[in-house]
C-alpha cells in the first residue's frame, strides 16, 4: 500500500470511529500532540478535548453520521469534505457541511484543520 492509499484508509477508519463514537480509536489515530483547529474558534484543541467534544456531539445528535462527499489524498495527508448529519432529541435535522485538511505522519494524524459555517455550529450548540 502506498502513502496515498494508507492516508485514505486512515481517513475512512477515522470517520468510522467518529460515527461510532469510538473515542479510544479516535485517540489512537491522533498523534498524542496533534494540533486540532477550527475556523470558528480561537486557538487549538487538544486530542482530549476533541474526544470529549465527539461525545457531546453524539449526545446532542443521537443519530450522528459523517457522510463523506469528497476524499482526496494529499502528499502529506488528505482533504475531506463531509456533511455531519443528525437528528436532535426534539426531532430537528442538522446538516453541517465541512471541509478538513489533515496532516498525517507515521500513520497518525498530527494536524487537523476544519472549516465550516459558524452559523451551522450555533444551530448544533443550541440544539
């Protein structure tokens, strides 16, 4: 398996873990000092905070599902477009479109930059 194929396989494994709310696998895929950044927040998010946020999102959206729209290998990672879909406890449907640029080193995510509409994040936060 070449580097590009390995990065895409890692991406699919990561999305599967996110969908399953599998914090242990998410933590295993991230390098311990991974840098996680979102365009709507100041600063970086730690791996621990990212895993806690995943649990919070699954509580807010019990049917949470990352639907891949586009996945392309980059020389040092991958680019992914997805729609985060879910239904809130009150029955409201959420469709949050996002793009992530991921850096991979030695088979682990070392950096993740996520770009999405802050208005869509507010809908999720208020759900």
